[in-house]
C-alpha cells in the first residue's frame, strides 16, 4: 500500500480507503460477518482510512467500524486508523433545494445532537473527520454550519472538517475551499465524471485541502461486470440508480472503456482506481468494499504501476456529461 499526504493536515493516508456505505445498508443483503472480515482484511493490507456516515444503516456502518477497531486494539493491533463520518442535513430535499436555508437544514442544536450520536456510534470521544453529507451553492456566501463545526473543533469533539459534494454539482464546493471553510472535500471523480479535473482538484491542491474520491466505480458499472441483463434486488439502491434505459446506456459506455484497456495490463476495476489516483490532488480513493475478495482486489491496486500518460489521455474521451441533454440520449 502506498500513502499520500492528506492536504496540509499532517496525515499519511492510504491511497485506497474503505468506502463503508454498502456495509451499512441500501445495497441489498449484507451479512455483518462479511463486513467485519472485509474491514479487518483491508486494515491488514495497510488501508488506514475509512469513510462512513450516519445514514449508512442509521449508524450500522459506524458501529461495525467501531467493533473492528475495538477488536484490533484488544489484540494489540492498534495502528492508527483515520475514520471520516458524515452528518446529513435535517429532513428535506436531497440534494438541498436552492431555496433552502443553511440554518434550517444544519441548525446548531441539530448539528451538536447529531455529532454526539456519531461519537456514540463510533465509540470515540473525538471524530477524526466530520463531513457535512451534502451541500448547495446557495449557502456559499454565508456558510454558517461550518462556523458551528469550527466551534465543535475548538471544543475538541472534531479533528478535521469536510464537506461532501451534492451528486449533480461537484464544483459547488470550490468557494468553500477558497474561503478556508473546509479541511477536506469528498467528491465524485471517475472515468465518466471527469469534471473535477477542470478546476476543483487543482484548487483543492493549491489550498492544501484533502481530497477523498468517492464512486470511483460509478456504483459498480466501471468494474465492467454489469450487462444489459443485470438486475438489482429492490432493496439495492442501484435498482433506481440504473433504472429504465440507464443500465443499457452505461454498459455500452463501459464496453468502450474495456476496449481502450485492451493490452494495458489493467483490469477494469484496476484502471478505474488508477485513473483516479493519477491526479496528484487526490489524497485517497474510497471504493465501496463489502467482502474480503473486494478488500484484497482493491487494496492491491495501490502497488500496481502508475497509469501511463498515453492511456490516461486516451481515457479522457470517456468523460460523460450525463445531465447534458442537448446531445440527446
Ligand atoms: N454523498 C456522499 O457523500 C456519498 C455518496 C456515495 C458514496 N459515498 C462514499 O463513497 C464510497 C464509495 O462509493 P460507492 O460505494 O457508492 O460506490 P463505488 O465505489 O463506485 O462501488 C462500490 C461497489 O462496487 C462493487 N465492487 C467493489 N470492489 C469491486 C471489485 N474489485 N470488483 C467488482 N466489484 C467491486 C461492490 O458492490 P457489489 O459487489 O454489490 O457489486 C461495491 O459496493 C461509499 O462506500 C461511501 O463511503 C459517499
């Protein structure tokens, strides 16, 4: 496993982090025994960064992580592990509406109560990194929730402060970076969603802000394992994400990437992670991991040779503006 600095924050984080959404819920059946084994295996392989959230099974993901860290401490294997979690906004539209008020979606009393819950679920007295789970540009001019988080930081409940981008608008956090409001950002950057390469990644690097890349596999499609016949259980959120003709359109695009990778020596999952890691602003990429085999396959990617520039440039053509309608379907 290779390590990178987390912005200017004096932490060496593993290039491959552990995305802990699926072990919490919303991805169909998931046995806790598989989740616990996957976490242990990833940490054994040098992973030292875990991303979770309140919303991943209403604390289930956080509690599993706490259990694993406790088991390791009891066994004397307590190398430092950095755990990032998230507080969601109060009930309402997701992503937040442009007309929502920051003080109503992240009020101080709510933030304090929710963060107390995170501490409880994670079994700790200090959260390494607390991220607001989503955001809107509407709040950039007066980002009051971060003033509350800085107070909680001064009080010793939080280490670093971060934000996770809304799904449709990666660039919405650029002003927060420039304004010095956040220590890290979590964003979508993958072979389909390459927009962060335009500005966001460079701005983060210039300001020493840690960059956590999520959804490197586009929820699985960039592993190349889906076909037009793939079906997701109803309790797997991907039955919605890939609803209608979305799966077949995505499979066609993923096949084009497979074609570009012929002879490269990379499998599709390896290329998906190496593409992300090729950007120097990236601190860690956090593939979702739900079993030991995925922990092993994903952690191993860090030590593979870096992606050659020629292939990297070739893969730029797969940038896919999915919300752009003028080109038709
Ligand atoms: N708004 C937010 O802040 C937000 C939103 C989404 C995600 N996240 C974070 O980012 C992390 C990563 O995103 P994600 O989990 O949604 O999606 P992802 O990383 O794009 O896809 C993860 C899924 O791909 C499959 N997979 C993993 N490794 C594989 C491999 N080597 N080969 C084949 N399949 C593999 C697994 O599902 P199957 O085995 O079931 O196919 C896994 O759950 C999350 O876990 C979470 O921590 C944050």
